[in-house]
């Protein structure tokens, strides 16, 4: 055991110093100076154009068409594309992968069926369950179709391109063309809500940083730089206070996650300053109103529209629903109907009346699925975050670019979940697509890291 341990440490040290002479290892992992770690390390930069050396499959094509369709709404082929992708899974030679988070998702879906047997709103619950199992299939397709780093890179490029050409471009054109909601940037469909547009843009921000950190010089890297500037700008134009707090936390965590924090702080500060100077004055008025959000008696002063006060009253109803339905909840997808009935009680303000959304992912899950469902839901994300963080820490010295890629995908999803305090995202397919993408990228990096160490250890141990 001691000899094996010495061999492992020797191999790991050799890799860090760039001394591995094995041609099959040295060719794709060139020695360069990393911006994140001192000294020479092995490069894990992406090579070639995003569509080169991908390893095409029917599932991959179907998945790419699906993500383009559901992001852009340009062509109604989302369902057909996913059917093609699922058929492709049946055709592939590799065995299907079922990561732990998919089993947890299956448990959440099973608990939803339990709630469906007790709900007073069977029609609404049935519709949400149909959506959930479809989302589960999408996640299954993603983790099986995106097996290689090249496939994952292409998927992120297509996803980002779809978001840039439609929601981002559309929101900017609408805003400067005067088509807004009370001065707040919007686009169409799901992006017609400024808060949802901002939250979904947070996911894209994490993804574009993950792309940037591994791209060599060329137009893909320039496109990523443009996204790093434009996406925060779109978030600010939505004037979403929840997203503003989330992106502020995102920036702080990005700085904390770097070894050269001073340099990263300067970069983040410069980008932030450029974006902030271009932001409208009305944004800072909305942000300034947060000073009054610390006291429930001054909530009316937070904004002119009274949205903060109304959200607080809605949260009071959601809390009551969760307390009175602690085990299985009122059924997934049934919150609005339950809210309409509960809000009629005299204890609640008329501001909360009607079939409202809960305006909080976590209160929504508690009210719809009960405490058991809430624990399962949180475990779903905790499992992937734990896995991603473990792998990131293991690879960050040898493969710093890949480690940073995991970090940025993590932070994008974390920021999105933070914005979920003020928005209901448990029923959005994008929530689980991003979770599956984080797992797929982490798994690809872990396999590359293991192969790199194993091949080098084999050579340096003296084995033939």
C-alpha cells in the first residue's frame, strides 16, 4: 500500500510539472501557464470549432433540436425532437446511465403520485405529474447523450446561441423600443415575466463563463466575452430585485473561488461598473427600496407598484397552506387553486386574493408536496452539488480550467436557486436541464481526470 501511494504521489507530481512523456497523454494535454494556479500545468483547453470531433448520435441531434425549440419558441418541434432523442437512446450501444440524482427525482415523482391520491385538485395535479415525468425523460436523455466533453461543449454553445439570438436579443430590442412592463425588460412566452427572464439569464451567465474559461483564442471566446457583458446587463434591465441579489452573490462567490482573487476582483469590478453605468436610474430606485424591506410595516415604501407588500401577503397564505398540509401537501401543481380558497379567509389581506402563484420555489414545494416532498426536492440538488464540488476539488490543481468550468456551472445554478426565493421554478424544465448538465459536465471531467492520472501512473510506475 505504501509503495502504491508513493507511486500515485509521484505520478501526480509528474503530471503537475508537465513531465509525462506518454504520447497519447501529452498530445491532447499541452503544457501551459494557468491563470488560476501558479507554475506549469497541463492544459485542458478546448480545441477546434464546437461542432468538430463531436461524435454525433441520434440522441444528440434530437437533444440539440429540443433545446433550440424550447429556448427560442421559433419552431414547434420540441416534443418531436425529444421523441427522436429517446428513440436514439434505444439505438445506442452504450448502456444507459442512471445517476443518483435521477433516482432521487424518481422518488420525488413517486411522492407526487402519493399526493395525487389525496388531493382535492386531481386535474391540476395530473397535469403537473405529466410534466414531471417528461422532465425526467429529458434529464435522462441529456446525461446519456452528452457523454464526451466535445458533446457537452457543443450543447452549451447551441443553448447559449439560442438564448442570445432570441430572449437576449428580443429583450434588448423590446427595451430600447419602449416595449416593457413598467419600464422593465421582457421578451415573449415564459420570458414575458421580468423576474423569470432574469432568473433564467443567471443560468446562462454561469454557462457562458464555463465556456469562456476553456476556449482558446478565436470567435468562440469573443462570443463568450460578449455574453459575460450582455447577460448581466439584461438582468439589470429586468430590474428584478431577487436576481440583483443573486447576481451580487454570484460575483462574490466567483471572486472567492479564484486563487488570484485580486485580479479576479478587478475584472469583476470593471465588468460590473460598465454594466451598472448603462443601467437605468429606475433600477437603482427599485434597489434602494430594499431598505424598507427589513420591516413588514414599511413594505409599502419598497416600490410604487406595491409588489413587495403583495408578495409578503401571498407568502403568508403559502405558509398557512404548508402548515395545514404538512405531510403530502395539496398536490403538485395545485398551489394556485389552493391559494384562491385559502386567501378568502379573513386573516389574509385582499392583496393576496385570487389564484395566485406562490412567488417562491421553496414555499411552493412545501405547500404542494409537504415536508417529505420538500426534503426530497432539496436532496435532488444537494446530491449533484456535492458530487460536483468533490470532483472540482480533486481536479482543480491538474485541470484548473475544468475545475473552473464546474465552479461556474455550480454558481449559475446556485444563483438561480437563490432567485427562486422570490420566484416559482420547481415546475420549469430548465431547472432540471441545468442540473443534468452540471452532472454530465462533472462526470466528463472526472473521467478525463481519472484517465489522465491512471495513464500517467501506469507509465511512471515502471509497468510494461
